[in-house]
């Protein structure tokens, strides 16, 4: 999958989260669950894990379980039960290795890669927790809008440093504009959130853009969903700092 295609798909996924955040409720959890599932399908290929079917199941169960736990949490803090989910996923990662019948080559790499993928999938719950917080709809819409714009700008053919600056500025502007249109957010908090998202998008682009694994379609699935999943936790943390 080419860079431009990956950027457009990531932007579309971010736009989907923005729409879900505007509608609110179960739709944010549904979008988060979908992202976790698609990421789980592609992560073992992107990370080059030796036992891909088992790793996919573990990452998917961890991500979907985390989304369910956060969505059905009775009150704040909505993320309080995530350590239990992660602990269960670690146990499943070891069970996954016990089920292998290939001599278990690259055992440590397989376990660590599966656990790392689960942690990324679990990060998508930040969208769910943000949506359930006071003023959360505006927070989700602003963060997802900044992510969509920043991801789209990545498709431009620019020098690495210039591309990072333009991506960050575009996401900041998008966050400020969204914040201005959403009274519960505001221009300055929106710009701060957009700046944080822009930095993250630029960093992930620099990290993953040249990976040979991206030539595989399944690996590309993880690459296009990863920015959206990890941004969920970033949006939640920045929202808590800003008091949104």
C-alpha cells in the first residue's frame, strides 16, 4: 500500500471516529472495537511475529475486552480496570506460545511482540473514555478532526523535516478551528490538542514509513489503524490535563 493510500485511509478512519464522537454513545465504542479488530489482523504481519494467527487472537481479545470494560464502567475513572485486561492478555500471550507446534522459534520476540500489540490495541479505549467524560463529545471530535487533517497532510511529498512541521501545523490549525466551532472546547485547548496530535502523527510517519513490511496488505492494515488507536489515549490524557 502506497504512502498516499495509507494516509487517506488513516484520515478516513479518523473522520469515522469524529462522526462517532459527534453522535456519541455506543457509536464511539463500536468504532473503537472495529479499530482494535482491524489492527489485530495486521499487527503480527507488521511486527513479523512467527505465529500470526495466535497473536492476532490475543491482540483482538485484549483490544475488544478493553473497549467493553471501559464502555460498561459504571463511573470514573473509566480506565481503572485496564490493568486487569492487560494482565489477562499477558497470560493469553503465554498460552498462545504453549499452543505452538513449530518448535517455538523466536519465543521471546513472539511474546513481547504480542504483548506490545495488545498494549497498542488497548490504547484505543482512550476514545471511549474521552467520549464518556464531561464535554467528551467535543474532545473526541476535535482530536479526531486534527488527526484526520494531519494524516491527510502526510500524503504530501515533502522533505522529512518540512513534512513534520507542516503536519504539526495543519493538525494544530484543525484543532483550533474545531475548538472554535465547539463551545465546550475552545480555540486554545483545541489548538493544544491539535498540536499534540500533529506531533504524534509526524513521529509515527517517520517511524513506520520505510518499513519493508508495509508492502504486505495485512501489515498495511496495522499501519493505517495504529495512529488512530494510539491517538485515543493521547486525546484522553490531553483532555484531562486541559480539564475538558
